[in-house]
C-alpha cells in the first residue's frame, strides 16, 4: 500500500490512546516516549493550548489499534524546544509571512534524542512523515519540525525532502567501567586530581542519597518542586512544568525515576531528577536552596556517572548544551532535527543557512573531542 492510500488521523492527545496501544508503537527503551510520561504532561496541564502546546498526535490505524503514532503538537511559540528557530520566525514575519502556528514533533521540554516516528510496522514511517506534511498543508501551518530525532531517522526525513539540522550535546560513555575510579583512571593525571578535589569540596558536610521507586514520596516531590521553580524562573522566566506533573510520573513510572539529593542536617538543599532508560541515564532537572561550589557538577554529572556504572548503563545524557561537561568526561555527540516548510522561499533560505551551519557544527564537535580529559593514546 502506498503512502497516498494510507489514512492517518489526529487525536485530541496521547491520553486518547490506550496505554498498551501507544506503547506498542513507542520505543520504551526511552522513557520519555511512553504513554505514562506524555500523558503526565497533558493531564498535569503542562502541555495544553493554554501553554502553547496543543496536543495533536497523529496515528495510522490497523485492525482497530494504531500501527504508527507521531507525538505532535501545534505550537504558538518556540519556547521549550531547545532547537532554536526564532531567527527563522522573525525573518519570515518581517517578510510578511506568518510563522505561528507550526507543527512540532517532539517530547515537550525534553532535549533527549530518540525515535519520533513511532511504529509497530516500520514500513509506515514514511507515511507518518507524509501525514505531518498533510497536516501542515490542510491547516495552513507554516512548517513542521521534528526535533532530537534518532540518527536512524535522518535518512527517512531526508528522503522526504525535509531539511536536516545538526547540533551537539555532551554524553558520558561507559567504556566497561566497574567503578568510578576506573573512569578516573582513564583520565589524564591532572584532570583526575582536579575531579577528586572538586568532589571532596562539593560534598563536605553533606549526605548524598539516591532514591527510586517507592522510596520517593510526596515530600521529595515538594522539595524538587521548590528547587525546580527557582531554576525555571531564572532560566526561562517561568517553569514549564506544573507541580502535579511530578506526582503523576512518580505514580505512573516510579521505577524509571532516580532522585539524587544532597542533605545538610537531614534537610534537602539540592536535588537532581533523572529518568532511567534501558541503556542510558537521562539527567533532567536540578535545583538548590543553598549555593555550594561544585555541587551542581557532583549531583548532575559525577553522581549520575556512578549511578550509570552501578546499573550497567551505557551512557549518561545530561541535557542540552554545557561545554563545562567536557572537562568532566562528557564527550560531544551530534544531535539531529528535521524541518519542513510550506513556503518554498523560506525553505530555500533556511536550507542555505543550515548547509553552512552543519559544516561549522561538525568542525566544532571534532575540535571539542580533541580536548577531552582522557589520556591520549
């Protein structure tokens, strides 16, 4: 059956799908693509038309259940995406166009690479792309953007004529380490000493606690919420997530959550929230009530490495940006997004920009990788 013969539909949200039906298509190695996570965003009010993220998941059904789904949202702004297109929007609107609304294929507020073409039947992936293009056309949207796509999907989007953008993140890779000291042994002597000194200073007078599953209570979520509001206010102007979101993921996916807390006199002063995947630990949110030099690096990077090693995970993904991660053993890796524009002139202009940008990003990744703290040779 050709893509033209396949019928796709738009649902009111991921919550409109049976959880087993959605998860049948989703990549459950990645917890952010699960029905539990995506519906927590919707049902907590973090994702809605009011926040500028109108859920519009696309599905292709077969025998009464979806064989392919696309996590998609109609956006009225470009916030919370971590792939910045505001410059394109401003240029298009100066030229008399209307950039918003647009279609965003993504996990909201989550710069974590993963599949976006969620299929129980892999042959339907091109049809999902075609369906997204049809949504843009029928609803007179300016564009569609699939952000933080899995590298395996790049060719599928390219074949469909979408423009590919490359960026980078810093990930830590487990090279068969059994202990944190094994990781340190792979570093240069100077870097090894610097990290040990930094860690000792950061935890002086503190207790570090790892919590998962049923050990996490509403008291812990209250503490995280307090920290998260402060961090969100400073970074984004207002927090993206609501308080109830944290309770919902704590209820629905407790065994996929790792909280790392720093306690002073039994009282939390800082916390880092991680999600546990099949082969990766994903650092998501951090906050503190007391400024302690190096504590951010300790909770978000070093403790995450220790947790990944203990669980036999292959890597730690600690979020977007942050060249300071390089000195702490996190290496630069490329990330990818795909972009489709209804206006051919806008598509041509963005295409020229991305061609130059790609070359610069690839060169930067290669340059950064030459300056990792690992022993040479």
